[in-house]
């Protein structure tokens, strides 16, 4: 067996032994059921592990990850995760988390064709176009960082417009939606939206309602 894979398996044994040494019933308790408070929609980037940067433990956070942490209305994978988290697990918070230095956002800023991923990144290109008057005056690195932030806001807006969230808000007023950006250089999370739990809240971050499009 490949030595790198053997190392992962050995690490797993060590980790499992550490957990049971600390709490003999750890895995028995964890195996019964899960009651996560949060759904995390994040980037697939290996440098942004949601449990580590939030100090959460197994069972506390339900996780969905994709390239550039996008909420696409036709993505059945994401919608299935969202529906299960909201309607079955009854999570109280849904967090969309991007990160500075995101390769997906960087790729979307360019003009080179990259293949299949171009279709996935189309939404970020559209976001860049919506806010171009705001973005074009910025130096390239500042523009990159700002587009990461704006894309997160757009994903929270998209999330709030899904029928899953709309129905949940009508029934219970939950979950709360949050948009965050993680800074790889210092490990800090930076909120980009207020806590959102209604259509009135969604209007506060809507580019059309705020008149940002074309400005």
C-alpha cells in the first residue's frame, strides 16, 4: 500500500485511540444520532477546514463544500444537503463561508477558458459584472479580495431565495443565514452580511434593492 495512504490509516488509529482514552463512550454516543446546530457551505479548498477554524466537534456542524462556495439554484447536491439540514436536522444557522485567495474566484476574474469549470464559475463572472463600476477602480489584489466578499453576499442572497429557506422561514423563522470570509493569512473570520432570517433581511443585501448594479 502507498506509504502516504498507510500514514493516513495509522493517523486514524491514533486519533481513535486518543478519543476513547479520553472518553470510552465517545464513539458509542456519536454513533446514535446527530444534532448539528450549523450547516456550513464552504469552499473545497484544503486550507479551510470548517471544524478546525471554528473549534467545533463531530456532530455539531453539517458540511457541504464545493469550488468557490457557490449556491446554485440548479445544484441538486447542494439543495439535497440544504433540505436535509433544514427540514430533518433542524439546523438553526446556515453559514456560507468564502476565503481570500480563492482560486475559483481568481479564475473567474480572468478571460482564459479553463474547461468544464468555466460553467460553474459563470455566476462569479456575473457578480463581477454586476459590481464592475465598484470593482474596476480598485488595484488588482484589492479587487480580488472585494470580489470574494461580494460573491459570498450573493450566495447568501441565493440561499435565501430557495424554496427550502422560504418555506422554513414561513414555518418557524429559522434558520438564520450568515455570510463570512476566512482570511488565510491570519486565520480570522470576517462577517459580510447581517444575520438574515426574513425577506426583509434579504432586501438589505440585494444588489438590485441597494442600487449597486451598474454603479
